[in-house]
C-alpha cells in the first residue's frame, strides 16, 4: 500500500540532530518521489497541536482489511520527549492510529528498547520496508492527587532520575553546551550534583496483592523496556511487547556503596544487590507523601507528593 508521510520535525532535538536528520531524509524522499508533508515545531508543545490537528483532519486508524490507495502515516522526527508528547496528543483519538518514528534525540531509549535503528538512514529504511505496524505496550498512568492521566513509552521515575532530568533541564550551562553539541556534559554534571544531594524518602508500593513500604527510596522507576538515561540497562528483563510492567527501586545508601552500585549497573550485575529491588506486574500503585521530582519519558511533571497507578496499553508503531 502506498503511504503519504506526515513529518513532524523537532529540529532542536539532539542539539540539532533533528534538523540534520530531516534534511537528509527529505532529500531521499524527493529523489524517490515519495509523498510527504512537513510540519516543523517552533515552540514547546507545538508537536501536540500538530498531531491533534492531523488526527482530527487527516490520520486514520489502521486495520488489516483497510481498502484505500494511500495511507496517511504520522512520522515523528525528534527525541523521546517529542515522541512522548505526540503519543499523548493522540490519547483521545483511536488507539489504532499508528506512529512512525525517526530517533533524533540524545538518549533514544525507546528506539533502543523496541529495536528501531538509531541511525537515521537505517531507521527510515525500516519505515519504508514495513507493510504493517507493530504492537508495542506503553505505560498508562493515573495520578490521583492532581487528577492527571497519561501515557509513557519508556519509563516514569520518582526521585533520583527525575531530579537529574530536572537539574539538566534547568542548568545554566546546558544551552551553551548544546551550541557545541556537548549537551551530554550538562547531564553528567547534573548526575554528579544530584548524587550528592538526593536524599532517601519513604514510599509505599502496592503490587500483586501486597503492600510494601520502603523508608529510604532513592531511585524509583516504572519501565516498559530495559533502558533509561540514554542506554543504561536498568531492567534487562523488561519486554516492550508484553503487557507487563517492571518496577525498579534502589535504596539510599552511603556514597561509597552508590558508586559500587553504579559499577554493578555498568556490568549489569546490579540485580543481585540487596539494595536493588525489582518487581513485575501488570499493575502497580506507588504513593510518595514526601514531595519528589517526577518525570515521564524525561518530561518533568513537577516536584510533589504523588499517588500514581500504572497499567499498560497497546499502541501501534510503524517501523
């Protein structure tokens, strides 16, 4: 079936990688006479407006018995945050509207987790060759205190990883470093800063009919595939194609033990540490009464007390 590609492009993703990737692919599409329409984001959240407008006027749900000459396919050029926004923009529309994705961010954990090539040309080639979309499980979340709902493609974190993301996003040096394609250094500086300042906090976890309490939680992450933080395999057993969530909790310990845990993490031996807790279930509830930073796919939801319930939902991705 012929396709018309509706390209939503975040040129600033990956310190300009989005712009370079789009230019490269558009040239290839022009040479191959592939039908496309481009939409460039020019402010924060613009991808949400574009995706919603396309869903209202142009995009249609996929089905195996579809009888049309040309299928309109939404394709996101950006990082995990851009993909997160586009996915949530479609939340009130038919869940069978598929999304294509060309990873252009600095982390690209979703692409790594589901098997999309992180090289632009290879990702686009996979997109062209695919005849049908793939079913991928994403995270659903409901936050009772703020009365919020949403979806996440990677993970939702409370504590350390969210504090690192917030510190990196608010860093005064980030913009300067981005100009020289050195934005990752801002993230590294933020990690070092937060490691020394993040305190343990109490948390309640409801899972598989049990209620568990931890007094000194440090890092809490609900994830749908193995990776977070730009390729760190925090949950090697996680599978994005199964309706199962993985929850990882690391307890606050002294700094020497933290660095030891990091060494174990690099070697993927962290799951054997007594300070590392891992649970699998189709549903979780996490309550944190002490305000902590919370993020979803690297997008900060705020610093606050939380009462979060998690599940899974099937979404279609074209790759």
